[in-house]
C-alpha cells in the first residue's frame, strides 16, 4: 500500500488548528514509558482505575478485544473436543494445600474469605488463584477407565492473586480474566502433543490477532509452573522497557498432581495406571502487551483483526458546502463497508470539529479513518488515513470496499513487521558475563549459552539485583541456534547445554 | 408428528432386557420431587456436588446450555447497542453501603475477604452480590452531558450471595453465573421502554429456548429490588412442588441510585438533571427451571434449541449382521445431519450395549435418538425415537434431514405446549381467605384480587408461615383479568386494586 500524500484544501488547515486544542497524551512513549502506558489505557477508554488498588475496570473498548480473541480461541479448542465447564470460585484450605510445591507458589497471594454478613465462617475459604486443586479431585472421581480419557475441560473465568508488587493495568492485576484448560491423558505422548497444539493457538493469538512477534520456548526449572513437569511459553518483548513478558503458558503437569489427587484409571491391559495432565492459560494481559507494543504518542494503535471498530468515517463539512450531502455520503459508505463485514461507524456528532474527532479516534487506535469533505464529494472519492503510519490516500467511492479491505490487511501485516523489526533489533548475543551485564544495562533481549543449572540461574538473579529488578531466564527457545562443542556458560563457565533468552521481565 | 408405533425385531427384545440393568433414577418426579431433582442433575452429568456447601460444579452438559442462551442474548443486546464490560469482583465497604435500602437487602449474604496470604487486609473487602454499587460511581464520572446518554453496559460474570437457606443446584447457590445489565437514560420514558424490551428477551429465553411458559408482570413493593423504583419479572411455576419461581428480573431503578452516586448531566437546555437507571439480570437458575419443568422419571429432557446434542445415533448390531455396514450408515447419517446444522453424534462405543446407550442418552435428555440395525440397513431406513413422548417412527434414509428437522421443531413446540397445559391446570382463582388457604394447600398458582398494600402482604406471609414456607406475591400480571368494581381483597377485605399471583416460591 503506497503512502500517497496529497495536498488538502483549506478545510485541512483549519482542522489542524483545532487539533492542537485536542486530546494529546502528556507523556511520550520513548521518554517515560510507564507514565505513557498508564495514560494511554485510560485516555483510550480501555481502563478505568478503581478504588481498590490492583483492580481495574475493563471498559467496552478493551472488553471487545477480549471477546474477539475469545471467539477465536473458543472455536479452536471446541474443534479439539475440549469442553467448557465452570468450577467454583472458592477452594477449601484442604484442597488448596494438597500439592506442596504448588501451594508454596501461590500461598502468599491467596485472598481469604473469613466472614459472611456479620458471622465468621467456620473455616476460612480461599479464592482460586488457579484451579488445579479445585478441579483435580473431581478428575479422580470422573475418570475410571481408559475410555474416560482423554478428559479435556476449559473454563473462562476470573482469578485472584493478591500481589503487592507494582500493579499495572492488564499486565499485573489482583483480579484478571483468563481461560484455563485442564486435561488428562492416558499417555505422556498425548499430553506432550497437546501442550504444543495449545501453544500454537497462543502463538496465533499473539502473531495473527495482536500482530505481536513471540518466541516459543521452554521455561527453566526455576521459572516453570509450581508443581508441574515442564512449562512452555510464548514470550514477547517490550523494547521501551527492555523487559520480556510471558505471553501465555502451556504446562505439562506430568503425574505430580495426579498422584496427589489420586487420578488413576484402568488401562487397556486392565492395569491400574496414572493419568498425565496438562494445564494452560492466557489472560487479559494479552491486551496490555498489545498496547505496549503498538501504541504511539497519539495513543492506542489497534491491529484490525482485534479492533471492534476498524474504520471510522468522519464528515468534513465546510461553510457553504452541502453538509447533508456529505453526511449522506458518510452513511452510504458505512452501509457499503458494513455489508462487506467490515466493522465501521460514522462519527456525525455536530458538537465536535473534524479535527477533534481525528484526535479522538487516533487516541482510540482505530486502524483507518475515512474523511469525506466537499471536494471528495465533488470528485466521487474519499480520503483514507492509516493510523499505523499516517499515510493518506484518496480512493474512488466505487472501489472503497476492496481498497479498505486491502488496507486493513496491509496494516495488520505492517504492525507485525514493524514490531518484529524492533524486537529483533533488541536481541543481543552475550557469551561472557561482561557482555551479559552490558547488554542488560542496554535493555537488550539477551541470548546466551547456558549450563541450564537452577543454582546458576539463582546466582545470576542475585548478582543482577537492583532497582530495575533482577535478570532471569525468559525461555529456552525451541528454535535453538547451533551450539558449538566447547561453548561455555556465560555465567558459570561450565559447558553450555542450551541457548536461553535472558532479561528483566514483567 | 404422528407417533407411529411399529413392531421391532428380536434385537429389540434383547435390548429391553439390558435396559433393565441400566441407569435409572431411584426417585420419581411425582413422588419425591426434591430428591428426584438432586439425582437427575447429577446423573445427567450437569452438576457435580462440591466440598463447599451451596457451590456446584457446572459440567459441560450444563455449560453448553448456558452458552447457547448466552449467544442468543448477547447478540440481541448488542443490536440494542449495549456494550459488554467487566467491573471488579471486589467492593469496598464504603461503596457497598452507599444506598441504604440496597445494602440492607444484601448485607446478610455478603462474603468478606479479610486476609491475603498470612496478612490481614487493612479494610475488609466485599465480594459483589450484584454490581450497582460497584459501577455507579463511575457512571457519575463518565456521564457529563446529554450526549453521553444513554450509557448502556452489560457484564457476564459470577456473583456471590452467601445464603444459609436450603441450597439447590442452579436454583439457589452461593456463587452463580449471570449477566447484569446497567443502563442510564436522560428520561424516565426511555428507561421504562428498555425495562420491557429486556423483559421480552427474558420471555424469549424461557419460552422460545427453554420451552417454559412464563407470566410477565410487576413485583409488589415488598418483593421489588432493594433500592429500586419498580421490578418487572418473568415468573415460572413448578407444578410438582407447587412453587412459583422468579425467572429473571428487569428493574427500573428510578433516580435513587443516581442520587446516591451523584449521576448528573447537563440536559439539552443546559440545565443540571439526574439520570434514570435500569438494571436487569438472568442467571444459571434458568437451567434449573428447565430441568424441573421438562425432566421425567427417565432423566433430563432437553428442548432441542438448547441441547448441545440434538440427535444421538446408535448402531444396533446383531449377530451375523453386517456390523461395519451399520456403523458406516450411522456415521453417514451423522455427516448428513451435521451438514444441515443439526447437532448430532454417533455413539459407536463397543463396550456398551444398545440398551445401555438408550438409557444413558435418555438420562442426558437428548431430544432424538436414531437407531440403525440390520433391518433398517436392508430397508434403507432409520428408526427415530423421540425423548419427549417416546414416539417411534421409521423414516427413509433419503429424507432423514427434513424429517429430523421437522421432529426437532415438533418436540420444541410439544414441550412448551405440555408445560403450558400443566401450568395452566394449576392456576386457581381465590376470592376469599378460605379459598386462598385451600388452594395454597393444594399447591396451586393462586390468582387473587388484592388491595396492593404492603402491610397486607406482610400479614399474609405471617398467617401462612409453616414448614413449607409462607405464601407471597409472585407478580401482578401485565395481562390483568377484568376486576369488577366492588371486588374485595381476598386477605384484607378492602377494595381490590389488582389481580395478583400468589403462592409459595423458590
């Protein structure tokens, strides 16, 4: 899509003046990233801050993105014959504490209900931080023989983790929305295969819907899910903060939870066997990553595939011009695009100037703006402006559907390409401790040869502790560069076993 | 749809023997309704009891019904330009206590979080029993001028009401799923109109989807939503227990909450005005009402429109018969029906007899069963059996799609018609106290002329107190019979103002 610049009538000059009085952000993305983020999620009307710290209101502009991703993912897992269910919000202390490593991982963040009305409960009741310990006693009940397997459940729900570290909208909140899948298989092979099938769906959410490049990989022993066997992840990276961010995780739980909850079955040979389990989840965090990756100093930038509004049509009336004719042309354009399945609205409010509207819809990140003024009407054309790169192009009204469709596809691809370029530019190979520390200070996404020992990871954490937070492993990418024999671990000097991504993280 | 009975080959005789060893219910609907209900929701795999009283697991067989209703309702409210959002689960005591009548209505049932990990919270935090007090402070922030109105939000979420009265799956549980709509308008007229538009959607859920007849009406002052102006309702009735059940409610809140949360706006004349508000909700209770109304001594009976599985195809192999041919015919039938949008599966498990499968799918309430045996194969026909009335019919394989579609429609209609006949047969007009008490003892749905005074309703409650629970108003039906002048209230002897439905209720 060529960025065809063309001169604009006097109407434009006037608009730009109004724009100055508009709705800008007070912080710039490259100068003060944290403040910029907090401002953009509020000004774009995605988030409202709430009077309980770490809890946020998801406004319709954010919720619609969640719903679009949900529709995709829910349809995909239904094809895999995974069924939705709903387990209670509440957990008894006995159930919660069944798996020791697991409860240690979550205990400090668990919220406890101790009263109802004015009465104390006999036993305090926990609010689910995740549902392994809620569900698995029932897996034990429902699974008897090999014909009851696989058992594949999912639920869409809220969970609560009462964290005290710096809360951030979408990224780190005390309550969040997610899906959690919980499955049980007769064999490890089936469980292993599903872990990757689900991880591929998470990749598609990030790359195909949110236009965010991710790295698929495995978490270190130290970073894996508490109580599980191994954890796979899709990892994203935020260049401005120089931090990795765990996008979504698909865990193989092995047989550890099965042992605790006694999930046995009679296999085909009539023997008693234990199931293999997975759990996997993605959360509303996805939306925060999208804001961080694509947003700019004008506000939010929405990838067309997740934008509840893909095109905004704005009349640009001018004195003595045929205002009604312009509005009619806007409405006709909306009708034409709607019929082709494009999500489009006209902003025909008469109490805001076109310039104010431009800023408003730029703040909200709508991928394409269509302007129709007197000259456009006369020339039977519309002016289309891209949110991602500001490119303007005049297109004949006759071909508006095809060209808008093309442009939405181009924007989706461009957002991904730009994000990938920026992410790739941050990758830095570090083979020695000095190189590692230098790259960390430069906010790089560090790829380093590693001995893969938990003690060494703990040591790196201890040695890099500071105001910005310690460095840790992000993941061992599935796609491993060559590791020549004799390569040493950057941190321990022992023989390296894998390449691993390291960095600070959210 | 004729209930064409036809003789069955010896294969059938064999099946019926096996059936005896099957999966029956130990309680009968007409003999021990409460026990029957608890058994059917568990045996049909809708519900699993949980280790916290009043909390239940919604298994996929129940969840799929919820999802079908959700898809319908969500699409309808989106047409009305109502937007989905998500507000936090938690409420501060200050917000909760803002509206006095409202908090009095909910306070005894509120669950309180007082600890996180091992630490006490500074201030206890409530779990939402409903979200008026969570949302409306933000309505005040977001609404400035008349152009911000109407504001129309909805959320799909869980709420908690820690009730101590008899918990019942779906019907009365401490946590349940619902949608809650919250809207604000410039004028009472707009609010009034929306109340009824939403109530009509609730009617459609019950009558068109769940095949349950309801009565639209208004709640008495005593029974209306705490803090609201008036409450409209769709009321159902359960003949076996002789109890009314509130199906879903659409409230006009008037300006009471607006006053407490200071939701003002500048109207078109530039004056300061206060908004008019509504809230409305339906819950997973809908599913329980469906079980109660349609279920029978063989188990659940699902209306086709909400059945995640509308047709089950079962091979009926017989020794020396072409088993593979039969299974292929089953699979071909599934393929044909699936292509026409019918939700269908084949049960080709080889470790269960056909008879066992019949009982199993009858227990689960699947509307139609298709049997294919050697004789069917030879005659190029299938045997179709209706779950609602047991009618059997042989239909040519060639016309299976059209006939199955017809039968599903017929079942949906028949379930509604039968339910309506049974409900109507319970209606009893009572003009005097004696008639009222007699009808109440006979578990009738009582229609009585009433003075519409709150004190009289309280008095009726007091006078009818007992093991079964007191009688109360269910609703004043919108469709009022003629009330001749001089008609007296059945309870107070004062002049009657309205006809009202009375009875015991859930």
